[in-house]
């Protein structure tokens, strides 16, 4: 699978969109730590530190370009943890949040 921004969006726009989903999932510091552990990114990397703060910091698009891949990995991993937690508690079968049903767009070389 090749991850690319959707047509018409920039890397910054993609970070904003994923960050928005993450904010709506109400990431906790525990979610941040669990997501960072799953992401494969060092816990001392800037994106890891930012997401584990209380409250989390979301300025990933302003990080240097060489940190964008790690930032995206951290965001997606932490979002996955937080979304799973919320699905089991607050959104248990009763909500229609769009981010629970994101479509997978894949490209095969």
C-alpha cells in the first residue's frame, strides 16, 4: 500500500485531517503512550513527545519535513488506540462518527 495525500490536499492538509480525527477521539496520555509503542517510532522523537503531552499537541505539519513520516505513523497509531477505546465505551453501536468508518484507498504498483 502506498500512502499519499488525497488529490487536492497537501501533506499539511493531510496532517490537519488526521489530527482532527485524533482530537475528536479525545486522545488521553495513556492512548498516546500505547499508540507510540505500536507505531515503531522512538518515544523520544518529537511527534511521540507531542502526542503524549497532557493535553496532546497537534502541530505536526510545522515539524521539519524529515519528521513527517514519523508524525503520520504516530498520529495514525494513536488514533487507532483512542478510537478503539471510544468505540467500546462512548460510541458502542450507537453513533455515526465518520472516522469510525474511514475508507481504505490503496494503490498497487
